[in-house]
């Protein structure tokens, strides 16, 4: 399923800037703006919203709609009320405008369905809080000392015993690019890990979430812990380590 975004804002500049940012993260996702009043000034336009929704839904299977303020929400709701087909193919979500758009775009880039894309936008509220919402998975203790996961700087390591599907794999990796996991590198990591089917974290943050990665505030020289669990964990950690050590083309 393909899902696009419709950004409804009182400000053309705000909507276009948000669309530009989302496009940097998710270049294949359809993102359109229904912004400004009928005269192009601050405000909202029912006709613009209806027109852009129709345009987007002609290109994709579903659309997630984000609105910046209350009257924009009312305008979108009016459009939904007049077209009985819209509630089936589109979702108006309550989410931070910029962060929600970025999160939704990255999820849509991964080929997720309408509900998943809408959920990513809504979850942006938690992702931009005081800290990551997911905690690093700890190694499962056992009676054998060999079963304890270890971390060695610059190396992917697991338990010394023969690996199993439940093994934890971790790596300590040094950030090489000056700005760390800012928007573009975070999107690269998120897209790569979301396709693996393996839970991957970086310093406890969900590696498939752009906003959680950005919230880490990493910078050049900082050492982060990449961790994964389950089948494919070693390959997942190696992939993320390679991306970070490669500097995302910024070094």
C-alpha cells in the first residue's frame, strides 16, 4: 500500500518547509500542502483542502492528514463530512505538525499501511519527550557465566557460547560525522533497520524511529551502543555499525 501526506496549515511557509524536510527523509513519498487562505495569506481554505486531498488520493492508496491549528482541523473535518469515501482512505491525526509529518513520511517510505503511518505521526508526541520511550533490552541472565552479553568497543560481539535465536548482540560505535544522528542520518538508519524485522536500539532509542534517534543529541566522537536481539541480530548490528562508521557521507 502507498500512503501520502497532506499538510494543512495556516502558513504556506510552514507547510512548504515541513514538506521539504519530510521529502529529505522520505524522497519517494507523496507530500502535498493545502496551506494558507484563499488569497494566499494566513488562514485555511476548504477548497484547497478538498483539492489537495483529491490530488493525493489520485496518486496513492491512502493519505494521512496533519493540521497545525484548531480551525485547520475543522476545515479538514468539514471535507471529511462531505465526502463519505474520505474516512475509508484518509486519516486526520492529532500530532505535532513538523515531527508528526517527518515520522509519518519515514514510515510511509518503508511501505507501511495507512494505520501504521497514522500511528507513527501520533507517536511523535512521545518520541519528542524528555527521553527515548524505549529502553535498551537487557541481556537475559542464566546460570552460565558464558551466557552474559558483552560489549567491546568497535566490535560486534555476542555471547561466547554458541549463538541462539535469543542472543543479544551489541557493539560500541564512535560517531564520526560532526552533527551525529541529525535528521538525514537518522532517517537513513531508520529506513535501514525498519526493513530488517529485528529490534535494534541505539543507546536505548528505537533505531527505526527518526525522532527517537534525533532525541539522543549525538555528536562527533561520542560512543553509542548499538544492540539487537533475535534471529538476524548480528547482521543488524553490523549494518548499523557500518552506517555510523561510514559517517553518512559527511566525513
